[in-house]
C-alpha cells in the first residue's frame, strides 16, 4: 500500500514539474529519470517539503565568460606579458615573473567577477519566471 502512495506522490510531483515547465517555457519538460532517489525516499517517508533543484534551459555561463575574456584588453596584455616572461626565465628576474603572475591573476579575477555579474543579469529574468510560476502553482 505504501508503494502506491509513493508512486502517486512521485506522479504528482512529476505533474507539478511538467506544469511548471509548460507554464514557464511553453513546452513539455521530460522528467523521466530526473527525480532523485533522495527525493523519492523523502516522499516515501511522508515529507511535506522537498529539496528541489531546477536547471534552467538556458546555460550561458561558458559563452559569457569566453566573450568577456576575449574582449578584455587587460587580460590579453597580462597573458602576453606572463607568457613572454615565463618563456625567458633565464633572463627574467624572479620578482618580474611574480609581478606578471600577480597581474595575470588579478586580471583573471576581474574578468570572472564581471562575467559573474553578466551571467546573473542574463539568467535573473528566467529565474524570476520560474519562481513566479512555482509560486502560482503552490496556491492550487
């Protein structure tokens, strides 16, 4: 008997996810194999709340980071300086190589910080849509 309730709860959760996906992106979402064993066990144990991880369809992180790296003159210059220094170790003073490494690290950190903000700006509307759709569904 408990198995039937669990299957019913899983089916209800899958229906909720499908409804949310349809409401948000206007297309059916495939949930086969997407409900983890931990969530299934929590349902079997009678949990009233569940941990949920929703992966947005749009995953622009790599593209945004690549675009920002390519367009950052500080990073391009720092890479060039470090590579030149590293390839001439025999004649480059150690402190100059360290300085080049420090500048490269700072440039990378700056680009990653800017990319993180750009990624957040791009995905925030979709995250807000998912949150709003789930909030609407939870009132039924």
